[in-house]
């Protein structure tokens, strides 16, 4: 007989200066999540004194209750924001985190963006790998007992989850939903929110779709946008240089200076991202390889091995996709 599905309780910490998107992004995902019409999560909003707060953008947010030091049995989500620094010495907040990680059971601690610094101050990240927003790198040096990996958008460990911030809070929420309710539930939530389900924790904080805005020069920006929109085109170095209106050597220099990668490696990353998106459509892998621009399955397998250290079939198994590996 199947074990009845459990509804998890999540306390969402609010404070003055919180980033509104760090709150609304993941909680909207949790709120949408249903299995057979039943909610997967029950959300409660808490603050240090139980009062309302003003977010960093000026939006006022109301709390349901006071943050309890003893919150056994309830997950807690700590969003980031400009006001997070005041929490680093707030003993009520720090003790609430310590008590939850020390409690019996499986209560989780989840952080978004700079909220990870609060977890760090409470000591719950000591000896663990974690991530936070790239701009907070100087602050991470205060916590040398943590293995910070700021190139990742999310890091998950036993009962402790950190994400890089803002939209990556949604990515982390989807990963948690997939763990609790299965792949199809997470995919339904992703479709409802019109976001990509398969932006995994190992993906860099550097977003591919921003590359064209970061790269110098109109020709390079045009090339990047074209590669992203047409990954299946033939993209040899000479083809890319012609599209950008410069010679191959100059193009390579631009990519190394602005994107810290080569043009051909950039194309491979775009194709991998495109293939990962197609995996949710449960298409045959040979077709995905063609549509993503790899041409054949063997080339796609080698690209996944280089990028993730696993082949496509192993990647599918790791992240719960139900596509047929053929």
C-alpha cells in the first residue's frame, strides 16, 4: 500500500529589506504544486516580531506569525535582500536555524540569494558546499569553513539547500518539488510559471541568454543571439566569424575577453542547454541530438560527458526525466 502523500509546512522569513522576488518566486512555485489536487506545501510567513516588513523595492509584506526559535517539523526559507546583513547578528534568527537543523526529523533549511549568509552565520553550513549570489563573494570570505561554489545556481545537501538568488530560487523550488512530488508535478509547475524546469543546480550563474548583452561589440552580440536562436545551424569557427563580421582570430579574442570561453565551446554549451530543454518533451534522444545541432547521438553524449561528467542516459536518470534513452 502506498504511503500517503505528506503536506510539508514551510515558514518563509520576512524582514525589512528583503528582496521581493526572492520571496515571491519560490513560494509561488510551492503554492502551485499539487498532486491529485492536494497541496504539497502549506506556507506561513513569519518575521522576528510578527509584524509586517517593507521589502527592498518598497513593497510591504505582512507576516502571519512570529518566527519561532523552536520550529521542529517545519521547513524554513530564508530569502536574500539588502537587509540581510542585519540578520547576521540577530540571535533569534540564528537560533531558529540552529534548532531546526539540530531537531529530529527532516525539517529543511532553504536559502535564496544572500540568505545563505544567514545560514553561514548560524553555523549550519559549516563543512558543507553552498552557493549565494555572485556579488556576495567578498562576504563569503568571512566563513572559511564553508566550501563556497559561486559558479553554481543551486547546491543541495542533506536537509540544507542554497541557491544563487532571484530567479534561481524558482529553480531550487522546482528541484525540491520534483523530489517531493515527482517529475511530472514539477513539470506542471514549471509550465504554469512559464519557466524552464531543467536548469539544474550545476548550471553556472552566468546565464546563456545574457551572453549577447555582456559581450563587447555589435557583431559578437548578433552572433551570440543567432547561435542561441539557431543552434542546429552549422557553426564552424569560420561560419561564426563571417556571421560576426570579423576574422576568426579577432572573434576568438573577443570571446575569451568577454565570456572566458572559445567560440566553439560556447556553441557546445548552447546546444547542451537546448538539448536539456528538449528532454522534457520526452523525444527520442537521436531526434534531440539532431534538433540541438549535435548531428548524432554520439556527439551529444560526448558533450554531456565533458560538461557534466556523465553521459546523457545517466543525466536523465539523475534528474528524473522519463524520456526513453534510445
